[in-house]
C-alpha cells in the first residue's frame, strides 16, 4: 500500500492557505428556518434520487436537529436547487423506536446500495437508518461509540472508506479550558462495533473566546480531515466560526495513521454564524456546504463552490 509522502499534507495545507476567504454577512447565507428548534447540527449529502419527494441526486441533504424533547423535530430533508429554491421537509421518526436525544452529527455510509446514514448524539449513541424513495426512515440498528470518557460532548462524526475498510472518525467539542479530542477506529458492519485505533487533541487558534474546537468534521476522498470550530457564548450569540484542514488519514502498511497539520490556519472565517454542519458536494470541484445552528436565530446554509 502506498505511503503518503511526508510533505503531502504540508503542501496541501500551504496551497489551501492561499484560498483563505471571509464568509461575511454580505455573502450569500440563505436562511432555512427560524427558531431554536431548527438549528442544523449535522448535514449529509443524499446521493441517490428520492423521486417521490422530487429530490434529484446531489441537490438534497439530510440534516439533523439537536432537540431533546420527544416529538420535536430530529431529521429533515433540505432540497437546494439554484440560488432561489430551498425546501425544508421534516421527516417522521419511526413510531415506537428509541428517540434520539441531542443529535449532533450525521454521515452518509460510503458505497451503500441505498440512502444509508448514521446519525450520532452528543453522548455517542449512533442511529443507522435508510431512506426510501418517499423519505420514510427505516431504522436499521442502534449502537454506541466505544470508550468515551465521562463528560464527553461529541459534535462531529464521519465515515471514511480507506483500502476497502470503513473508518469511523468522531470528535469531542472541547471548550476554552478543554481541548477538543479527535477519535478514530475501524467499523465492523457485522458486529456493529468500532474498534478504537487512536486519538489526538485538537486546539484551534480562532475563535479565541467561548470556543468549541470541533463543531463538526468530515474526511474527504483524499483522507484530509476538515473541522469546523465555533464561538458559542449562549443562545443569543454573538457567534463566529472557522474552517480548518486539520490533518490527514492514510495507511502505513496495515495501520491507519493520522498526521495532524503542522499548523492550523483558518481556511474560512465566518462572523455572525455558528457552523455546526459541514458536507462536501458531489464532483471534483471541492465544493462544500455549511449549515448553522444559530440557536434563537434559527439556521442558515452557505454553499462554497
């Protein structure tokens, strides 16, 4: 198996630094819903067509809400077509199933035959489900992430296919006095278990106040880990966010390795929004979509081509 050259991550990060941009209030942030019950705490691309919902591939996203009261919304479909079309459709959680409390992340299951996803709560409960063509949630299995320390508060989770194996990656958000923690391990789809392989502390330089070092994370096809970080002083803000290329996952022989970035420099800085959701767009353009949980101010999205 090919070992990634030592200079690869540094070179990739250097190139990306030249692309640093300020996604300011004047940028095209698009409101989704108002009110604290509709914050977007995770987002995942729907790759298959949900025909009966009028949802073509690569235009629809599954979003999760971090609500805690039974009956409040948990999962919805967000359809984005063009600059003006934005449709929000709440989905019904399966009757009689365990209600998730505080969903904070969602990941598409790579190379699945159907629209399969895993949504994760702040304390590590994982809900594996599929969506049929009508948008009906079919709950497949519920399990928990392994060996989480007391007081863990997760806000990011992803699944990355590497050498034919599924690597789970998840992150504790941290605080001004507590670093974020990145975890990773191999997922066994037969036993529904993740075998821990490693962890790393994560501390970002910005935002400086009221910081959550990891508010979401995603791993791209090249193995580069992106994280979002936020300032969150409370339900009324003010909020700020940043996006970082935080490191690289690769294989060294039969072992998976995480190589952290030499330095963390914001690729994007965002004033006035609390980004808690990140996903990659289809194709080779490297585009991304960001979703916010702006608490009392509701939610917005921004698409970066």
